[in-house]
C-alpha cells in the first residue's frame, strides 16, 4: 500500500484525524473522520453549544507525516485562535492536538474557520494549510421575543377579518424547531365580554373573532400575545409581546338633535342674521364625515327666507334669515 501510493502519501503529508465529539451517540459513527489519503476535504467538526469540552485532551488533531523523520511544529490561525475570540482553540505545537478552552455560544459564533499549519524547524511549511471548520450545533437556549405590533381594524368587521401579521423572533437556529414559534393570545384589555381576536397558532396571523367590535364602546384594544418555541411543544421557551389595535369608525350612528323643539325670534326689517343654532349629536368619530351633520329645512321655508348650514367645529346647524321679512 505504502509503495503503491507513495506519491500520494508524499502529497498528502498532513493527515488530519478528526474526532467528532458529539452528545449524540448516533452521529458518532457517521461523523468520525477517517484518515483521508486522497482527499483533503474534511467533513466539518460539530460541537454543541453550551457544552463544556474543556476537559478533553483534544477535539481535533492535525498531523504531518513528515514528523516521522523531521521535527514538525503545529500552529492554528483564524478567528477563534490567532484572531478574536483569541485562543478559544489552541493547538499543542508538538502533538498537533487541538483543545478547546471555552464553552461555545452558537448565537455569537455559529462556526469557526480555522487553518492548521505544519511547519518544519527551518520555518518552511511542511504542508499546504489545512482548513478546519468547526460548526457549532444549536441548543434551544433562546426564548421568543416580540417588538410592539400596532394595527387597525374597522368596527363591525366580520369574524375572520385579517387584522395584522404578528411575528416573534427567536435567536436560535433559523428554520429549526428551536426557533419555531407557536402563537397564542394571553390577555385582552379591555377584557369586555371575551376575546374579540384570535391568532393562528402557526402563522401568527391575527383575525377578528367576534363581529361585534364597536368603536363607540371600545376604540382601542391591547393584547398580550405569547410565543412558545419548539412549535409550542411542552418544554418550549416562551416570550410575550404587546399588540395595540385601534378600532376605526364606520358611520353606524344616526345624528339626533339635542332638543325636540326650538324657537327663536328676529326683529323685523333685518336680514342676514342668525336666528338660532341647532346642535346635532352623533356618536361617530368627531370631526369626520361620519359625525358631521347636514341640515335641511324640511318644511316651512317655501318663501326661501331661511338658510341653514353646518358649523363644522361644533356640528351645529346655523339657521339664518336671509331675506327681509316684510311686515304685512
Ligand atoms: C468546564 O469544566 C472544567 C472542568 O472539567 C471546569 O474547570 C470549568 O470551570 C468548566 N467551565 C465552565 C464554563 O463551566
Ligand atoms: C466559514 O466558512 C463557511 C464556508 O466557507 C462560511 O459559510 C462561514 O460563514 C465561515 N464562518 C466564519 C465564522 O467565517
Ligand atoms: C391605522 O390608522 C391610523 C389612522 O386611521 C393611521 O394613521 C395608521 O397608519 C394606521 N395604521 C396601520 C398599521 O394601518
């Protein structure tokens, strides 16, 4: 074998023996690296975050075949060794054993791309550099969180009307169960007769639950929503957030007059005077078209002596005498 592949052996002087230390015993078999003679492509090393591997003699080894007859010195470069975070991974210059000095946090550094260097005593590099990738495996160590969500819904909206998209965040690995959030509504303020809204557990879409939203009763709701990761499974981490919903007006109230009868008088021989102001009451949103009342004189103005218009500030009808009232 050695003679047969002597050329390759010379080319592939450094052999990296990579031991995968994994909490998962099942993975061990497939992920343990063998000495690779013809290829330098190494499966990435995978280490679990929040796990203390500092007691291990090595988590990986680099080695040059030249160390049989020459003194080889091993070095490690890259972020995590010669660059920040410094010396998280350290190599024994003589043995090529790579140790880890701290506990990993995937949310800080999801991977490390290190380079192993084998140098002869002369300073000459014994081998081409060895890329060494350490992938940090995720644990569910982050809870979901929310920013404030604000939205609107029109009063009297039908059950099932879409209100807004709620989106929680989770710093654990994207597209895994650790960051998969299940949504629910915890509370509503004002509580009223019960929940007016419902949230889709999976999608976070918020809908109207009851068709009885009435701006004139409650024009604002504050919900506390909860996100549970692991897709809502028991043991999932939870976080809560606030949703503010403004109930928008529709013209669902009829104006009424403050009095049932008004009387006024004007002096004779004057024109263009205000006879009276007639106040309209409307429960719809003040200073909107839903509130503003248009007055008309239904009867008694056959001679067109009077005009009526609305004071837009007060919603009062201003009744004016516009023609001279001739005394007969
Ligand atoms: C990791 O374990 C070692 C002992 O094996 C201990 O001295 C060290 O404090 C531990 N580190 C952390 C961060 O728990
Ligand atoms: C390491 O390299 C891989 C692939 O080249 C890249 O996706 C990853 O972002 C790198 N990680 C760091 C910490 O530079
Ligand atoms: C909600 O309505 C208010 C006023 O009607 C408007 O200013 C705001 O942009 C609306 N917000 C959304 C999220 O539609």
